[in-house]
C-alpha cells in the first residue's frame, strides 16, 4: 500500500534564496497587525471587561433592532448585540443573538441577566449566561498577558539549552512572531478576545516551537554530517528534508479543525478559525523565519567552504 505523500521526498526548493519575498510578506502581516491593534484594539470579551454575556436562540429570525431597544431600555448602559451562526443557528437564519451589557458593579450583574430574561420573555432559549466582575476581569487580562510572555521565554530557554543560543533567539522571534500575528487576526476581524483566546495563543506557541525544533534538529544533524557545508545550503537542505513532515502535520491538524468550524457552533468557531490561521502562520515561520534568522546571527561554525560530506 502506497503511503500518502503531499510533498515528494526529494525536494530542492531554494528557501533561503526566496527569503526576501517571504520577509516582505511577513513584514506586511506585521504592519497590518500593528495598524489593527493601534486603530481598532482588541475586542475584549466579558472575561476581560467585566459585565454579563447572554446567548439567546429564537424559533424565528430575530429583529435585532427591536431587541436592542428592549435591552437598552433596562438602563444598564450601552448594550452590544450581534448575530452569530453555527450549529442550529442557521435554522432559521439570524435566530441566535449574543448580548453584552456592562452593569455598574459586580453585584448588579446577576440582576441584569435576570432583567434581560424577563424583558425578552418566553420566546427565547437562553443558552449561556456569564457574569464577570470588573476587578476579576482586570486580573484575568494581566494574568493572560503574563502567561503568554512566560511561555515564549520558557520556549526560548529550552531551545537555547538544547541547541545553541542562536537557535534560542531564532525560536523566540519565530514563536513571538506567530503569537503576535495571530493577535492581529483577533484585532482585524474583531473576534472576541477571551480566556479561550489566551489558550489559543499558548497552543500556537507550543505548536510553532514543535515545528521549529524539528527543523533545528535536522540542521544540527546535518552540521555534524556536512562539516564544511555553507550555512545557507545547510538551511536549505534541512528545510527540504523536513518539508514533507511539516506540511503533513499542518494539513492533518487543519483537517481536524474543519468539522469544528462547520459544526462546532459559535463557541468553537472563533477558537477554530484562530487555530487554523495560527497553524498556517506557524508553518510559514518554521520554514522562512526560524532557520533563516541563523544567517544574520553570529556563525554557528567555522568559515563557509565547499560542501564536503564528513567521512
């Protein structure tokens, strides 16, 4: 039985030669991320802003304008209402609504939730009600930032210890790059940034470094085998040798995410989309960012000479 091969075993792509094109694309992604964060910021969810979140499902298409007037008349400040899809929310269309309001204090949170249920009446199914106080939400936001930064730093320390410090720098920039660009997706599309989103960023950091370590490990092996091979050729050789594994891993993971996007409902939709985007970016950085950065760091070995395999 033939094994599935998305990429031939013997590829000879000049990844290092195409690095400037990759850097241009990557630079554009970073600029878009910076612009999105500066002009739009993050659409912080109830976990980080405090307040209440209510998910409702109607048997018919919802008149969101009338619902906004009903909820807004409760006096809990500006109410944010939006449709969401996924699962049975498409039957009929626009029958599911996400409601956010921010009461003045934590004590009035449950009262606000009860008031929303009362004013909307019995024609709705209340699927989720969350109440988060402002003090708790602020602490959660800072804890999320600290957890993400610590994850990147610990990954850097691990790679630097296992290989050499140059590899650690490459892993730090590559992993930080993946987390930052995925954060830009949240800002650009105004996806809800919640505790689940922090889990997404930490998951992507682990996925990214796993792919990066595979490439680094092959570079280290090839340095021992081809002791006088120039670094650029060594990086190309190692990346081509691990390309099939990298693409196959990313593809199978993305296939597993498709059912979650299509049938996972609103709770899993944004999580799955962010993970899917992060896998693409992580694969890109493993190929074009992590290894290529070694060219611009102090040399790992002696001067470049003609490639000669070690005996």
